[in-house]
């Protein structure tokens, strides 16, 4: 048998009855089996609406747990206004678009618009092998939260999900997923387009492309006016005495 520590946040803390608990499981148990154990004798756990982390990394239900692992049960990030939600995350595990699309839907919505950006097999005629993404994570998550909140207000949409993958990605794997749910399709389309364009210009995430014949850091889009800092020219640089 093994013991794992379970941490709950937000509404899940009330559901479990505590912010943390130790759970005993058989060796080789998975995250899915842990969730099933926690559900025994309880009702109302919104399994479709939560994310799970293992040792501070986003996880899937298939991940095998080990002695001493710390498992976080994470409800969607609340946007602060009733009926309006947003989910913003950086992760190192594969993104599952179908899961997040279903999670975003509500009865009052009339449309869900999705941007699923994935790794293609070539760039400008060069064969791509894989991509590596890195981020200034603290700042990136803060900026993603800000633009998700702005999109909800600017376009009057109910829900925004924005998830970006970090680390190494192979051809065909999703790098960024944006899901917008709204009562009307026009606002959902507009918000989704604005979100990916703004993310690409303002969120500090960088991409290194590895090709069959070499590797290069992808040239990024310039930061918008007001964010960019210009380095002084040689004539303007301060001189020592």
C-alpha cells in the first residue's frame, strides 16, 4: 500500500470537508482510481470541471501514483462574476482538447469556438522534428489571466479557457488551446481571434524549432507599444568617468 496527500482548493475544499487529507491506495494506483476512492460515499464532485496535479505538475487520470505524492484537485479559476468563468494554465503534460471543450459548455451557451494550435511538420519548407517551449511562468500566467478577463468583458462572453503547453512537443501535439463559450457565435469568434493574437504578442512564451538540418529560436512578434523597452544607442549609453 502507498499513501498520497490530497490537496483541495476552492469549492472542492468544501466538498472534501478539509483542505488536505492523506489517502491510502494499493501500489500502482492511478489518479483515476484515487478520484474513484474519494467519490465513495460522496456525491456532486464535478469531475468534468476540475484539473489534477501531481507534485505541482498537471496530470491525467492515467498517471500512476507513488508513495508520498502530493495530488492537487483544482476547480476552474473563478472570474469573480457569477456565471462567468475562466481557466488559465501552463502545463507540461499533453493537452486534451475534447476534455476542455466539454468542460466549457453550459446550458445557457449557444456557441463554443475553439482554437487548437498544434505542431506542424514543416516551417518554410524545412522539415520540423519537434518544438521546445519555455516561459517566464509567473509573468505568463498573470498576463494570460489578464487577457482572459479582458476578453470576457470586451466581447461579453461567458467563459474562456486558455492553456499553453511547455517543454518538448512532437508533430501533431497541441501547443495552445483556447475555448470560448458564449450565448452568441459572433462574440465567441471575435473573442477567440483576439485572444490568440494578443497571447502571441504579450505573453512571455518562447519557441525553439528543431529541424532535420538544425535548430533556431522562432522570431517573435514585437511587443505592443507601451510594453516594449528600447535599448539606448551607443551614443546615448552612459559613459564611465
